[in-house]
């Protein structure tokens, strides 16, 4: 267990991934997408008493996603309200763009529009599989580091 929180380690490392028990841990994860690319998402599990989710957005403000027949630049997906699996289609403004993803959580007393990220022991272990599958194992910022707080998978 590190002496500092993951957030403090990310500050020391200027937001870049840090090493934790031999694995890179990300504050946020980025990857390129092209026009019309479909991303399939599966929400696997959550062991937390806090509401768990993730946020994803595109770098260019003119780029957008289509999900559930809606155009949106940035979205928050919650484990307790989203379907277990769904697809998002990417429409970068100039043919390609960068997606940023990070885990978020809420205390049950918070307003629906409020979410927490990048504080305490928040971080993501991202395993990239040979078939371009990404497995995100997320630790929320509350309490001890636990990468089973929220697990989701994307296929790109």
C-alpha cells in the first residue's frame, strides 16, 4: 500500500500513469477513434456501496457520440442505470479524435448531477487484450485502493 493516495501520486507524476504493484494505473485513459467507429461496452461488476460509473468525452468539442439515438459530446454512464451492455458510435469532427475515459462515483446523498473523480484513491487498471478489448478495473477515491469497485469492458 503506498504512503500517498493515488491522487497524490498522479500529481507527482503530472497525471501520467503510475506503477502500482507492477501494473500501470491511469488517472484517465485515452485512445484514438475514427468516424463511424462503434464501441461496444459491457458493465461487468461493482462491489462498492457508492454509485459507480465512468465518463467519456471526445477532445474536439465539435465531435460527438451517438448513444441511444442521441448525439452527445460527453457522457456519464452509471452502473445502476445503464443497460449491462450497449454501443456508442463515434463521429469525430475531422475524421478522427481522441476519447478520454475516467471512473466516477457518487455518494448516495449527492445530487444526480454531481460526481466525484480524480481524488483520494481513484484510479484505473486498464488491461489491453490482443483483440483490442480494454478491461477497466476501477478504484473509487473513497477509502482503500480496490480495483474491484467497478469493472467494465470496451471493444473498439
